[in-house]
C-alpha cells in the first residue's frame, strides 16, 4: 500500500516526490545502533521544506538500512524493497522519482504534465 503525505508551506503541493523512507541504523562503538531518518525521501523532502516548496510524498513502508563504516567511508545494507504503487496520474508541476533500489517500476510511470526529474541511483543499483 502506498502512502501520500502532503507537506511544506502553502495550500497545495507543487511537487510530487516518489521515494522510500528509511531509518538508517548507524554503528555506535559496540553499543546499540543509533537510528536516524535517512534516504532520499528524507533528504529531498527536507530540502523542499527548506525551500518553502510544498510537496506530496508517495512512498511505501519505512525500510531499515544498516550503515557499515569502513576505511573507504560508508556502505549500506539495503533489503529488497517492494514496488511503490503509483497513482494513475501526477497532477503537480514537477515529479521527482528517487528510488533507493528498484522500488519504482520505470515502465509504469503514470501520465503527467510538467517536469520529470529522475534520480538514477535506484534504477541502476543492484
């Protein structure tokens, strides 16, 4: 089941963001991992809020992501994600598709008018 969340300043959404919400589990020196909001739904949503741009988030279930630290930086252990069911039509000025790992079916993008922005990371990550 998908979730529609309208947020931001103003009476109506100008942008639709399609992405998965995550809880990132960060290691903490042998203690219980610290859980923080993460993923593109969080970061893009925060940026849109800071820009004062009202948006609607189309998402699925919140997913837990394990963050693994190594000498090269961070790696992420992401479980297989179910497809996010999409509405029949997008009626906002712009749509941002930002999957994490193939949870948006690129062959099933609904009709829309306006700008379509695609974050390729989740379409090519395996």
